[in-house]
């Protein structure tokens, strides 16, 4: 499998100096996860960074009642695990394979050796974190300014990407958007009637991109 082609789908990886891209490819190793298998859990020690090459990973947290909550889904080309690389602390959330997946894994020893030899590369990992922080601020703003239907539309489009398919249950989608399953179901049915989406078992197909206004 051409791992470099999958990784090049990510704008952060595309922007890296060629020497750093090659170093990440040479230092990495393939890891496979079966659907439902945990990659890492909150509180675990740092074990390197990962990029999704094939499949889908779910990032989950736990609310005050002890219930699992869906935070986001990561598809091919997306990286995770860099927070613990920056601050040296434990994992912040749980990561599970939503389906059978392949990952590109850069172990801690390889990362530390790489950054010791080329300390200027720290800036690129910091940029990976700040890209996600910018996205989170936008999400917070949209949560406060948009109604449930608009938020649902926006998140579906982001999750669908180029595939136009979102593999997620209505329960998890509601958890991700802080909406009840009933509210999600009502809005999805309306969107389907309007021809914007098609509903499948645990999947949502994005057909058109309606205006958010």
C-alpha cells in the first residue's frame, strides 16, 4: 500500500519540508486495528503519533455521568497524538477504530531522535496543534451562533470529505453536536426529504451542499 499517497491528502503533511516528510515516512511503521479496537485511552502514556492511512478512528471522551461521548471522527490523512508529544503529558481522550483501519505510527524514540537532530522541526508539530485549535474555536462559535439544522449540515459536510459518506450512528452524531437523538433524527429526515442527504444503516450520504443560512 502507498502510505505516502494517503498521508499527502493532509495539508499539514503537504506543507512540510521534503526532508521532514521523508524522515516521517522512514521512521514510521504500519499498525492495523480491527473495528472496535482501542488505539489509546485517556491517561495512557505517550506512545508516539499516528496518521490514519485507511479506515476511520473515533475520538471519544466521558461526560460527568460516565457516559461515552463522541468528539470527532478522523479519516485518511489525518494525524493524532501530537498533543502529548508537545506537552509530554498523558493522552487527553480515547481513540477507537470505527472500522478496520490502517495507521502510520511514529514511535517516541524515532520522534525524539528526529527532533534532537533537527530541532527546527518542532515548529511544524506546533503548527499541527494550532491548526486544530483554530478549528475548535470555529466549532465553538458555530455552536453558539447556528441552530441545530445548520450545525448538523456543517458537521456532515466536514465529516464527509471527498467520499461524501459519513459512517456514524445518529446517537454518536447527536453526542458530537450536543443534540438529542430525536432532534438529530428529525433534522436528518427533513434533509432527506429535501434531497440533500440519503440515510443508510449507520451511514449518511451527503448528496448536495445546501447553504447554511
